[in-house]
C-alpha cells in the first residue's frame, strides 16, 4: 500500500473523501512514476470516476439592489497538481484491500 493511502484518514472520516487533497508531489514520490505516466493515470482515474481534481469552495458576498447576498463559488482548482479520491474510489480501494 502506498504511504499516502496508508493513513486511511479518508476511509474513516465523516467528511466526504473529495474534501481531502492529495498532492502531485506525494503521488509522484509514492508511486515512482514520471510526469507523463502520472498525467495518463490521472486522466484514466478521473475517466473511471475514481479520482477528481481537488477544488475548494468559498463564498462571496455581493450587493444586489438593497440586499446583500452570498453565493458559493470555486476558489481554487487543483488540476493535475492536487487530486482527491471520490466515494467510488474509496469503495474500489476497500474492495481491492479487503
């Protein structure tokens, strides 16, 4: 099992697994792959729904006429540099490990 998966925080967490980022550097180091192979692997994991680009949400406040409103927006998108595992990915890892 790779070191970043060995922590298993996202297995037992009450937060959704997509809220826990995994950095590109951790993945490259743990898996000992080059960037080209990494990009292909990420594309395939995302295509299968097992992983996704990590993103953070925040809210912005704005004035609309006499009202102040708040809206949730994406404030950071990880692209290839920061990934997260999906709920389907967690289930897949559990099936493969148990």
